[in-house]
């Protein structure tokens, strides 16, 4: 069974500094994808970044980057130059490869990390 | 141009009532989902539909009945509401392709259900 672990219930960072949010996962599959979502206090779920299990380079999207260490089964999110608007819940999630067309592989979420950016 | 829209945004009702949440996506995706987020912010899948066909049905009480009239719509009907049903319910969609796992889910803004 899939499992996502986010060990940091809450994190604090000073504005303009970088912060790393931890995520470890457990799967016996070789093919899987890892996702990070942001949920601000307004409640919507915003997709941030994706990393595939066969991707050789770490994913980057603007100020977001993913520190992917496959052997350790970790996919940490790095936010550079934190902004006040980055204060939110951050969720790590994983899905395994879809086996057949017409099916669906569920996205399994971790419990989230609440990030607070201080001015 | 809302991609995944769900209504209502807030739903307050009494125990024992029946209520529905509607969801529509205009992304052309073939797979839609319902997720439940509890008071501790944990997100758990409830159902998944692919082209109107039920694919995933997690251990959800049968008081919850999803209905997909077409691949752009997935509604959630809840009978005999209980206090424990209070949560935020998210609809989501994605484009699935066999052998792939890189399709992100696009979420609606959520429906906050409060059962009193």
C-alpha cells in the first residue's frame, strides 16, 4: 500500500529565506509520480510541482524545486526566497502508474505541513 | 474560466437530511474524483469515475452515492447526514493515460459541509 509521510506538522521561515518541506514515501512500484500541492487559508488546492520516478533531474518550477532522492524514497520541496503569500498548508502526494486505460490510480496524500512565513 | 467548479461552497444542514454537491469540469478530462478533507486537513479519496464509470470506491458508507451523468459532471449525494460527515469535500479531475502517472489532479474550491 502506498504511504506518504510528512514529519513536520508546522514550519516557520523568515521572509526571503529558503525552506525545505520533507516528504518520504513508500511504494514497491518502480513507476510512480510525486506531486506537491499548496492549500492557502482560502482553501483551494493548488498544484505546484511534479517529479516522475524515472526523471533524472530534479523538477523545478519558479521558486519551487524538488529534491528527489530515489534511493532514500524522499521528495522534499524546496521553496526559495520565501514570501508572505507562501504561508499555507503543503501536501505531498503520490500516484502509481495506471495499468489499463479506462482505470484510475488514486493520488494518495500525506498529512501536510503548515508553513508560516514571518516578515 | 473556472476549470473545476463545485457548488455550493458552503452547506449547513441538520442531521438526517439529504444533500447534494455538484461538480463540473471544463478541462475535457475523462476522470473525476471526490476527496474528503477532515478537520485535521487529511485528504482521502472517496470515489473515482472514468468516462461515467465508477472505478474507485473506497470504504465509504453507502449513504454517499456519486452520480456521473456525463464525463464532465460528477455529483455527490449524501443521505441521512450525520455529524461525522462534517468536512470539506473536494471534486477533482485529471486526464488519465495507461502506463502514465504524471497527470496532476485539478481540484475544485471545495464544499464545506457542516452538519448540526
